């Protein structure tokens, strides 16, 4: 006779209510883990999107994401000629705010040369940029749809393609425009400022600069050798894709990552304490029945099994409902929530262990229960 | 007349029990000797703090006597120390308990409240349920076999509790105020039932009670005063 099951069945509503409370708590833990993973994935999205092996940036800079980087626009041709480089492209990155449907849109704008590296790898609707000007590929999370027209700076763009899950490390959705448009958007002065510059006799520096050159290497090429070759130009610096990803996760989002990690740990500890208290309270309520069981001869293993099984049933049911809840609402979070099966299983394991440890308090109280209390002593 | 120790189901010899030491020492039981024979129904009376519950706890093997000897069903179980380690098993095999407030497990129905004792003793679940239903029918609560304790009347719950106490065919039944929660009519019925069980199963029933209405249902009544046991005649004389 499984006493834990019988007790749960008899008090099913109360058990489910407790599970619901616990599931809400565990769903918050799970959501925090998802947000933590989301920050890392978001940070790597743009860097991974181009599918490149090499990043060439301004000398002494760890750009283009962690630090500012400006290099001459013709760097791409020089890099493309290096031995082992299969193809290369120039890119620019900038954040702009635009207005659309009477609301502010914060966008991360990527400028690339159509037909070269640096554009989106996968377009889910529409087409890629075919003209040198006024066309845009936008991520669905911007809320923009095909053929929507939107003003960036002094230029109006038409959305010709859509991507999915393309966001910057800050969570801003990404749009892609041609390099020429991006340079104009980034470096052109407003007409009054341009007139002042002309009056001073300085027409302004050339706007043919880019933030980075990305390159894909030929199969079998050692990236380190190409990096060394690119560094021979004193005004350039180069890094491999792995180094770029390392900068993004360890530098750019490190504080946010650690902050969320810390908060998740605290939440997990709070959950552990709450689970322990629930199980302890459940046991204390049954102390007289436990004393009676001991009096009529029930061995300790029967009593321990009842408490541990209930603790595990409570924790794992709460965890299951919590996971289902987060899986169903994660799309509504403003930032990406990534639930890797590994992370979910790991939290399930932690909940299992926490329940086992938490039931220890209840088991201790149960084992100390005096059978004499059942006899009225 | 008390039976000889060798024929007794419960035999206590020179049992002492004290709590604390020095100035805080309380002598709860003083030189208690008692024999209860098969078929006997015995009452323990006494004012509050006289040691009734302490004596019941000692016989139930849940409280260590400070001194003395105790035999249950002819087996010497205590002689200045416990002679068996598995006291819970001893209780399961030899002793049935009846409580003032039935103490049924609220999450088990009447049948399972009885069957659990049998399963703890090693019965298969189906056999345990079969025997539990037999007992409930014997105690005339078979029609309530699927009811949970909260749905049973006081008398029905006490009958289920008696069925549980008898499930493992113990020959020693300890009852703590078994009729205190019942009206006089149901109290008489329960006591008649205990007398019948004692006779049918050659069991010994030891009950702590204050209920004067049922005194005539006991074979012997012992009075406890300040931890000392006096027999029926002395109690009446006092």
C-alpha cells in the first residue's frame, strides 16, 4: 500500500494547489535560465549570422561589437587577395531609432555589400537586397512586413525581405541595408552641419569607411596564418570567429550574464528553502498519524518512503507544470528565452536533489516522532 | 484472582519508572506488579498524573522502565533492559491498540485502515483486504468498508479502530479511554464487543478509563495512586 499516493489522492486539490504554487516559482527559475541562455545566444547571433571565419578590424581594437572600429572601405579588396581567403565582404553596424506606426523602433542596422559576405544567411520571406539603395531586409520582431516603407535618417527604405531571430546583443532587432546606404546613414552630416564644414573649407573626410571586413576561408586553410598575414598591415587587426565569439560572451554581455546567473542562483536557493518548508509543514501536519504508524509497528522505511515520495511527487509535478508554462509563454517575453533540453533536464535534476535534501528535514522530524503521542501520552 | 505469571499474557514484576534525577526526579511508577490472563478485561483507574498512561506506555514497549521485569505472551521482553531490539515488530505481532479518538488514518478508507496493519505484517495486499473486510463485517461495519474516517460516525470509527487493533490477531489489546468519545449506549456496545473478543480470542484487554458507566464490564479494576498499583478491593476500600 503506497501511503504517499493515498495521501495525495485523498488531498488531491490541496496537493495540486501546492504544485501550482511551486510550478510558478520553478517557472520563474526556468525563465531566468532561459533569459540567461537567450542573452548568450543573442550576443552570438549577429557574429554567427554571416557564417565567416575571420574578422578584420581597426588596429588595437576588439571591434566591431565590443569596441569602435573604422577601417578604409578598400580593405576588403586587400583581404580578399590574401592566400587562403575564399571570399570577403565589408560590413558596418550601428543602432538607430526610427518611427513606425506612431511608435519608436530601436533597430540594429547592418550594412553589407549585396552579393558579398555580411548579409543575412537565411531569408524567411521575400528576397535579398537587389539594388544598391533604398531596400531593407528586416527581422520579423521589428513588426515590419514586406513592402513596408520606413525612414532611417533622411532615406526611406522599402522592406523586401524578412528574417527570423536576428537580434543584437542588446536585444534590438536587426535590419540589413546596402553598405552604401549604411555609410550614408552613418557618416553623412546633416545639411546645416555640411554647410558649416564647407564654409570652413573642409569638405569632410571620405565616408568610404567600414566597421569591419569579414572573410570566409578556403577549406583546409589555417585561420591563424591568415590572421597573422592580415596583422602585417599596421592599420588592421584580425581575429578568428572563435576569438570574436569569446569577446562577445566574455566581454560584451559578461556583466549581464553574471547578473542573471547570480539572480538565478538566488532564486534556486529560495525555491529550495520553500520546497523544504512545504515538505516540513506537510510532515508536521501528519506527525500524529506518523506516531500512530510507529505505534502499530510500521518500520522507519515505510514512513521515510511516504515523506520522500511525496516530496519528489510535489517537486517533479511542480517542475513539469513550470516547464510547460514557460514553454508556452516564452514567445511573449520581450527578449529571447532559450530553453535548451540540457538546461531543462539539469534543472529537473536540481529539483530532484533539492526535494531529496528538503525531505531530510521532514524525515528527521518524522523519525523523532514519539509513538507515545498517539497513545495520548 | 490474578493468574500465575506463567499463564499470563501480560506479566509485570517490580516495575519502576522515574523521570529526571535529583531534585527534579519524579517517580511515575513504583514497584508495579501485575498479571493479566487470557480472556481477562482489566481497567486501570486513577486521577490525573497517577501514572496510568505511563504504565500503558511501558506495556506497549514505547517507554523504558527504569527497573523490573516484563513478559508478554510468556516471552521475557524486559529485564532491567530490553531483551529485543525490534520493539516495533514486537508491537505489530503481539499488541493491538485502541485509542480515545480512533486515530484512523484520514487518507485511507475503512478497509485500508485495517489492511495496513496486515500488510505491515507481511500479508499480500489482496489477502490483507479480504481479512480486513471479514473483520469489518464481524464488527458490523462491513457496509462502511469504503468510507473514509471523516464520513464515519463516532461509533463506526471506533469499530473500525477495533478491527484494526484485532487485524493481526494480537493477544494483548491496550485501550486508552476507548469509550470516552461515545455516548453511554455505544460505550456499552464497544465494551461488550471487547469482552466478546477477549473471550473468543483468549486475549487480554487492558484499558485506561474514567468512564464509571462501564466499570461493570471489567473483570478487575486497578487503581493507581501516586505511581502505586492497588487492586480492586483496596481501591473500593479507599
